[in-house]
C-alpha cells in the first residue's frame, strides 16, 4: 500500500496534477508516512538524482499557522531540486508554487554546521488547494520542490535574531526574524540530525521558513535578505 501512495505522489509531481489528501484518508501515522516519503524519494534517486541534504518544515509559528499543521516535519533534498543563486525556476512544471525565505546550514559528517547562508525555498504541495494534514505533507516530502542558496560564510556567533526580508520584484512582502525559527535556527540543525537519523559531510540543511510563504508567479524576481548573511535571488519562468 505504501509503494502505491509513493507512486501516486510521484506521478502528481511529474505531471503537475494535484491529488486528494491520500495519506490522512488512509489513516497513516507519522512513522508510516516517513516510510512513504523515503519510497517517494527513492524513485527520484532511481532516476539518477542524488541526496544532497535535508529540509525542516513548520519550524516557525508563521508557517504552522499558514498551513494548519503544528508539528515540525522534515524532508529530503536532491540535486535535482537545486537552483543556482540568480538563475531561473521553471514554474510550468509545478502545481501552485510558493516561495519562502530560509536559512541554510552546511553540515560536516557529525552533523555540525560549518557554514551558513541565506536561502530561498520553492514549495509545491501536490495536494489540491495546497491543503493537507500532517501525514499528507510528510509523504509529499514536506512539499519540497526547489531551493537556491546564497554565499556560504562561517557561522557567526549570533544567528538567533537576524532580520529576514522577502522581496518580490523589489517590494518587501514578508518581514521576519531568524528568532522565529525554533527560537534560534541552530536548533534546526540538532533537530534535523535527530529526525533524519543520519547526515553526510557536505549536506545542506534548510532550517525552515521564518515567515509565511507567498505565491510564486511566473516572471517574478524574488529575493531573500538575511541581516548579516547577505541575499539570494531567483526568477520564476
Ligand atoms: C510544508 C513545508 C514547510 C517550511 O519551511 O516551513 C516548509 C508547506 O508549507 O507546504 O518548507
Ligand atoms: Mg521551507
């Protein structure tokens, strides 16, 4: 049954066709849902993609409130999801993409953060109306679609209260602080290690958005600025 759920999610993503909330309807608990997520991502790996990191989700109140799920979740990042800073995200292959500002950490083999960077994450729920319960979003790889990372720098002493801006076409559309991410985004690193169970040297960890996500419209140029860490931008085509 779990393999069939993974296949339905995979097809939904590949064809950009939304599906009903199949995991919560099937009564899956979180543990079973993570098994489906692993099977879903295994299908991407079988097509030649590589695991390059993990993402945390719903680590801020703003995100929990936006989607109505109040538990921290995680997902798997592959090289097929990466977008270079300043380049283009193809939204024609997505259902109803949203974009959000993130803080990214670079990990060593022990799961310590060796560098930090501003990041943008494009999320795209494979469910109709971007609506889901906890099990649904977990099996859907926590809505992961694409992400871009700015320049890495050594982790400064305090990253727990940095201003975060999300701009669309030069206008500020969301304002927040890294304090919104579990009180301190470094907590996302220890939580990510605990949740994922393992990491590899060179993996990226997305700590979760500090603000609500905004719809990503074709043609938009979106930039995230994190105080002291710099900026990262993408254009939607
Ligand atoms: C779930 C993914 C949440 C974050 O940064 O909180 C996430 C969603 O909002 O669809 O990526
Ligand atoms: Mg995110």
